[in-house]
C-alpha cells in the first residue's frame, strides 16, 4: 500500500513542502503522497487524531505547533529534546516519534559548500525557535563564539544561557546595538522574521567583505534586502531555501530510510518561486 505524508500548520497554503516531497516520490517512483493539512492553533489534538485515523506514515510540523507538538510524542529523538521543538514526526502503528531536522538543515549548506564553522565568530540575529536550532548547530560544529542580537534582550539572554549550556561561548545584545559591528564577524545569520514582508535588513552590513558568510533563513522572497546588501559587498551568501531543502532532505531520509534525491527536490523547490 502507498504511504502518506503531510505538513501541518497554519497558515499552510503557501508551503513548498508538498512540491519538494512529491518531486522526490516521482523521481524514485515511490507510491507515496504528501499533502498540506491546515490545523489552527488550539486544534492540534483533534487534528492529530485525524492523522492517526488515516494512518499517516509521517508529517512535518510548522508554525504554530513546533513546541506544542512535543506533548503528543510517544518517543523523542535527541535532536528534538535538545532543541525543545519538533518539525518531523514518524508514525509506526500509532507510535509518534519526533525529530528536529532544522539543525541539520541549517548546517547542510555549509557542508555542501565546504565552508568552515570551527572557531569562527558568529553574529546571530533573532532568538526564537529557529535561532535555538541554529545555536545547537553552531555548538555541534564548534564555532568559536556567538553574539545573539535580538529586539527583546530578555529572549537573547535566555538563548545565550542555552548556548553556554550546549558548550558554545555566547553573549546577548539588543539588535539596534549591532550598529556598525557586522564587519567584526565571520558568519552573520538572520533568524528573525524580518524580510518576509520585504522589510529593510534588520542591521547595517557596512564593511563586511568577500570572506564574510551571510545566511538568511527567510526564504520568501528569495532575495531579501539583507541578502541584497550581502551581495553588494561580494560576501558569500546562503539563501533561506537552502535550509528549507536541507531539512526536507533529512525528513525524507528519516521516513524512507534511503538517500533523498537532492537535485530533484531542489528543482521542485526553485520551481515554486
Ligand atoms: P521562529 O520559530 O521562526 O524562530 P519566533 O520564535 O516567533 O519564530 O521568532 C521570531 C524572531 O524574530 C524573534 O527573535 C523576534 O524577536 P523578539 O524576540 O523580540 O520577538 C524576531 N522579530 C520578529 N519581528 C521582528 C521585528 N519587526 N524586528 C526585529 N525582530 C523581530
């Protein structure tokens, strides 16, 4: 019998995950399907009952359920417990096991492009759920230090505590206090939602150079103002879609136990823009 998969969240109608996974099924001739399923905030329990009834084989979890979903898991992979949020679930005979592929997805482009993280100085903008997975990733790859800059200083401080706990040197500042210090960092990551609505870059990128790695996790639009400013300075750019692709590839491998067709998935993703 064919297998079925889904992505749950709200809003969900613009999700690119169905395109990416369906392309993989086609490429490998798998008898599987993948749908977007809208579950509004507050209706997660009922939505999950429905997924169990139709014997869904696995699903991705996105905003606003990534943290609440933890409560409904029967088994928790380490990737998930470290980050405290779940974005991928497998269902084996009614047993839900949760994973978080955001960290691996975030790191994927560095591996793909052979970019070094060890001992670098990182500036991370944002302190939400995505930023937490990113801190775990930088800790794993032994970055030298991370400065967490956020609109709300309290949130930056609490993420900085988490960072130290996972072994990564860290400090917290307010995002407006970055001023003209961007040039002092090797890697600059935007993990805020600024850019989604075409807003100007949350910080000035003056003085960065061709060795600076600039990574935006906002993937729509592809060329945010933040990315454009990085390109103006000839910096090394990593697009948000690359992380999206990386986490989808990891999810695929968890569910199907085989190597994901990276190029077919990338083509489908880029076709969605
Ligand atoms: P995600 O799961 O995508 O990380 P989130 O947890 O809601 O989403 O986090 C959103 C991040 O974007 C936060 O760091 C938030 O800053 P606050 O902690 O101050 O809320 C940041 N953010 C959202 N809108 C912003 C804005 N207009 N200016 C600056 N930062 C913003």
